[in-house]
C-alpha cells in the first residue's frame, strides 16, 4: 500500500495502512497526494459503518501522527473509533512524533506492537527520516548510455540509445520522484519536456528545479509548457530576475561562489520545501557535481548493447580523481535485462 | 567433453567423444593438446581390451576425420574396431572432410546418425569452420572497467578496478583462448605477463602476438620471460628486425599503410598459423581498431560498481561515429553478478 503512494506524498512520507478484523481485511489505505489525508484516515474512510471498526486491528507502515498539521492527528481518530490493536513497522523519527503516538495509544488502552515489516518498508521510512532530519532528500541519478558509458554523440544526438521499454521504465522512475533537477545545458541542447508520459500516470510528472545561474533560458522552451506542476529556477544573486507572466515559475536566488551555484545549498533548499525524493537525469556536469559532493543515493543505469567510442559524450564529467582508491564506490543491488538493454541499480555504499 | 579441450587444440577444433555399449559409457575422450590425438582416439585409448568396442556406439561432437594429418584418419580406426553406430552432431565443413567420413563409415556398414547436440556444440564447431574457411578466428574482447567505462586513471593506474573473482574469471578466459593480441602501448605502460595464473592451469597461457610496428620493445619486459609459449611480433617492413637470442620469438613483417599495420592483415596471418580463438584485453586503441573493422565476435565486459568520471581512460578509443544509427551493435547474451562487479557477455549481431 505504501509503495502506491511513492512520489506523490511530499512533504509527507508514503505510508500504507490496512484494517483487519476477525482475520479479514476490511479496508486498505495509503497516503493521498501531498499527504491529505494520511493512510490511516484513507483506510478508515472506506468503511461505511464506523461501528464495524470497534475491536479491529490497524497495520501501519509508520507510527500514526499525533500532531496537528494539514490534517488533525490520526491518533485521536484511532482512539475514538476503538481499534483494539495497532501494529506498526517503525516509530516515526520525525521529532514531532517520535513515539508520542505509541504512548498515547497505549494510555488509551490500545495494544501497540512494533514489528519490522521488512526492508522495503524500512527503506521508504528511512528516506523520509533522512530527508526531514538531515535536510537530505533521496537523490536518484538516471543514466541511459551505451555499453561504453556514452550518453550522446559529440553532435549531441541521443535519440535513442536505449530501447523503448527502458525508456518507459525511465518514465515510471519519474512518477516515483517528487521533483527533478536539471541543468541549463541539458535544457538548451535537448529542449526536453521531462514529464511522465505513461498512460494513466500523466498527472505524476515531477516538479522541476532548473539550475539557470545567469537566467538565460527562453520561456518558449517545452519544459515551461506543462502547467500542472511547479517549476523553480535557481539563479545567481549576481543576475537579475526577469519578469515573466508564467505564474507557475518560482525563483530562488543563490549566492554564487567562483561562478558556480553550490549544489549542497541547492539540495538543502529543495529539502526545505518539503521534497524527499529527487531524480536527476543528467547532464554529465550536474551528475559529476553531485557525485563529487557524495549526494547521489542511487543510480539507475540503463545500458544499451552498443558501443560509441571515445568521441561520444561521457555520462559523467570530470571528477578529478587521480588515485584509484578514490573512485566513487557504489553497491550493486539489482540488475535486470530489458530485451537487449541492461538496467543496473547501484546504491550509495 | 569438447568444452574441456577449448583453447588447447589449435589448429584442430575442440571435439568430444563418448563410447557407449549396452547403455553404459565405456569411455570419454576429448581432443588433446594441438590435436594429438583426436577425441575419438583419446576415448578409444582408454579401453584396455579393444575387442570390447565391437558393436559399441560412438558419439562425436564433430564428424571424425578421414584425411591423413599429424595423425592417421580416425575413420579407419572406427571401422577397424567394428563400432556398430556413430552419432555425430555436425558434418565437418572442413573441405578436407565434408561428409567423406560419413560416407566411408556408411559404406563399411556402420549406422551413422547426424543429430544436433545443441547450441553449445554448434557454437564450438562454427567457430572452427569460420576460422578455417574464412580466415577469421573468433575474437573475444575482454574489458575490465568502472561503471562509467573507464579502464584506468589518467595516470594509467588500473590495479585494481574489478574484484579478485572477476580477475580470476579473466584468467580462465585466457586459458580458453589459444592466443592474445596486444599493442605496444599496453606492454610499455603496464609491463604485463599475460599468462594464466590459475592453479593447475598455468600451462594454459595463450601464445602472444605483439603489435610492435617500430620494434621498440625492450627484451627485459616481463612478457618475454615465459618460455612455455610462442611469441610473435608483428612489425612494419620499414623497420629492421633486431637480432635477439630469445628463441621463442618469431617476427612477422607487415607492409604498413599510413604508419599503421593493417589489423585485418594481422588477423589473417594469425589465422594462417592455425589459431582459431584470439583474446584481446585492450588497450583502448587496439580495441577500437578491431571494432571499426567489425572483427570483434564477443565482448566479456567486467564492470565494477565504481565511477571514475571523464578524466579516466576510456575502454574504447575514438571510433569516429557521428551518427547514432552507426553505433557498433551487439547482442547481450548473458549477464552475471560477481559479488559487487557485473559481467556482461555481448555477441556480434
């Protein structure tokens, strides 16, 4: 249930909830877009006669909330409806919760069990905790390259290196992320839309953060056409914001150092806006700057079985690594064959 | 049985033979080093009392020979020993055989069945046929790179990008090939031994072909130390052969064109010496020149889960491909996870 919500819930975590009575599932819920309502309330809302809930068990992938936010505290509702038992996978490390709900439920005479539902659930929660407590959203780098790691010809042709199924999985990846960061180079070269073009998931296009230090991008670019998502432009404090009428564009001024916008400052600002999952699809320089600062948590590397040779454009720009012990190390956690392409998933070590 | 012989049999193909009587295996044989003796004779040699063979069935992965070579024709021995049936996977496309043995056996009253033993056997035979009839040995390119396709730092450090198990599999690959080609650049930079250092397989080190156009290599290099294999040096006709006392070095003069030794001429000369399987382990320029001429039949690509960035040395040098449709296309036929490395096997499309 929690997985259904991934990519849509920010600034809330994706949570799943199941209500069980007499060994029968009464309803299922998951965090709704932007966290309204929470998973528990979503599950409760599907039960017509609320009296049926009395004595039921509630399974939650995360401790229910106890604080007033955009919604009223779930914990009160759970007590009011007389659940007899609540089974949660993890205590919420959000300092606003952090076991207060567990204690409140127990004080109300409800049996609370904390039981690890497994790695998949823990990973979801940990991404949220890290994002909230360390100002560090989970960053996925997507690369689509030849077998020798080239993402385009030297004339910048990249359509298409990987096959159509790989590209669909790429769109799915967009739907699982709340926002994307993209550099000016990629936008001017490719004029991309960067939306999710899968049937039924077109409303899942991530919000966009553009690094446009000098504010040079023209407003007739395709990326500005999609009105259903937020667009943010990071620019240097040395360059003046132009006035455009597109109301979905937000400007964020950053102090530049040596003609560069500091990438860690940018990530922190994105985190402060509540985003917990960021997708980066290149270009090579942006990927390199994130790798240098150890900001990449996961790499989804699609490799076609084709070779371009060294006059193509490399997936990753210079990292200035001279010593072989200083290579950026990842852990290979999964690999899939996609027809004649290969997808390798790496996680930060 | 045939697979046991791969890499050791040149100029003969690796063949397997099994002798069966009353549904019981009497003996197994495979082509012995450099083809002496052939698989059938090797299997026969293991049966003490030759009279036991009368009425037995002989399974062969390839049609037995009918011509006098380093050994006398196997087909005569099969007739003499009164096998009742011979089951072969494929007729030998060597023009010296090409069904003559099948006919001779049938004339002698032996039941001959031609039955495909499967792709693995056909692949072995086809490599031999192609090498013999088209002067085109099977060329495997081995690459050990980072996830982003780099084989060394810009200071040429490459020890070690891949893990120790990957490197052992790399040594196994050497044992399966009859010879290797290597460029002067790799030898001067790395001073490699290029032998097979697996326990029990040290006698399986491939012969070495060095491309030393100007004859600049010093004789104190490690590669010249192993006396148990043949070493050939291809050099330009413009540069004079120096006289060295190492007796295992053979010189082959090639006409150079635009300061380059033509790679297809080199492959043909290696084929003329009887070699059917060549391993290339780089460097980047040699790999590129073979790819440009479509000479690579298989790539064994070991990828570590590390990233070096674009100041490392690329696995493949310039191929001068400007159009994305002209990328060198391969078929992904196998992929293995080796701890935190990944091995992908590509075949020519």
